[in-house]
């Protein structure tokens, strides 16, 4: 690393810290000053978007996941970051206009995915790189996306997903794009750290971050998809109907497990309303992630979620082992579902013996 690189890295870290403080404080004016000051200092717009604003947004996610900021603070910081993106792009748009050098890309979030800022950052970077971009924003239902593809004929769809529980919807979207002959490049935490779920669900390409996605698209759109098929063609395990049954009965499963916990742990009956709601939410997330793990037929997705949940519980002062009775009760409700029992057993081991499960 050269001295200039060291100075630039230090400057970027300082800007990230300044923007972080402004974002969590809801201070839009200071946030704009930080990013516009970076541009004035000669930092490329792409770096401001991805390294400064993107860096802060990653920290927002980490702090929320660790329960160090609440949902309102997370939304506030995200809104400030979104307006910081607008400030950066306003400067970029003020520059003399040039004709796009590359093709047309549609950028959209998976249906049910509300975390739109990563997709917006990619959209703005693609514009800077010389693409024509249709940014469709959060939660794009597949039928509306297909209508858009027929109308505009883009070279590719960049599909963003942060939540693994949206993988079934992502699969439907990828197949819908394939029906129009439009290749898909997938990105976001939902698709796994190595893109394994993007490949499993039929995406033609995967990128770990916006910069890599832009570079892949500059090199040329991914290969055209083959003939689209039904989910069972690529995921034959769905034929056992375990995913369908669990997904359809999530509400009933949560109620049954909650009632079972009250029988096992009578102290729960004296919980406050807030504690009861939080427990019900935790159980709903457990069942939803179990259903998703059944969809892609992987133990690791559910075990990783339980590891994250255990971390959140520890921040609340709740031992991770309190998850075990809920998992046992859920296994009892699903005693006739062998894949679900296997995934639950692996998850239970991940809670009780994290080191063994990780190996």
C-alpha cells in the first residue's frame, strides 16, 4: 500500500464514521455535507456510493442484527443514506450528458423484499458506468416484472434479495425472467455468501457486491437462460410436499409451539404483552426459516439462522438454550416430516454444540 492509498483509506474511514453518526441521528444535512465534501475532495462518485454510503449501510445492518439499534433507528439511518445517494447522483447528473456506452439493465428487488438501498446503489453505479437502467425498487411482483421486461427488452435483470426467507419468491422471479428470455444476475445476502442459492434457483450469474455485479455486466450480460421449468424440475425434493405443508400452516405451528412452551414453562404466562409479542415473532421467524430450508433442502440455512437468533437472544440476556424447547415442540408437531425433522435436529445441534455443528 502506498502512502497515498493509506491517506485515502483513512479519509474513507473518517467519512464513514461521520456519515454513520449523521445517519443514526437522522441528520440529513450533515450526511449530505459528508458525501458532497468527499466528491469535492476528488473521491469518485462510485466510491462515495459503495465505500462510504454502502459502508455505513452495512454497519446499520450489523448493528440492527446485534440488537444495538432498534427498528426505528435502522429505518431512520436507511432513509438518511437514501437521501445521501440522491445528493451524490444529483451532482453526477449535473455533469454533461453522454450517450450510454452499454446496454439496458433492469434492477429490481425480490417480491416481499423491502430492503431496497443495495439495489438502488447498484442502479446508480450502473448509470455511472454507462448503462441505461430501469430501477424498479422494492418488492416487485413477478407478473409486473414480466410486463416490464416485455415492454422494455433489457439485456439482463439484476435481482436483489437480502432475506433468505424470500428465496421461494426469488425462484418464481428467476423462472419468470427465463420465460421472457432475459438472463438474471442475482445478488444480496439471501442468495448465500457464495451464491449457492442463486445457482440452485437457476440464476445465470451471481455477484457478492455491487462493484462485482457492475464489472460482470460491463463484460457482457450473462448467457441466456434455457427453457424454463417447474420448481420441481430443479428441486425434486419439493415433491414430498413438506415445504408446502409447513408454509401453509405457519400460523397454526406458531400457536401450537407457543401453547406448548407455556405448558413447559409456566412462568411464560406472567410475561408482559411486549414479551409475548416478541416471543411469538421469534417463533414465526423460526418456522419461516424452517420452511425456506425445506424449499432449498439445506440444513445450513436453518442452523445459520438459529446461530444469529442465539446471538440476538444473548444481547437480550436470554440464554441460547431457551431455543431448544421450541425446536423440540416444533419437531413434535412435524413428527411425520422426515426432512423437517432432519433440519430441526441439525439446528438443535447448532444451538447446543455450535463448534461441532460448524465443523
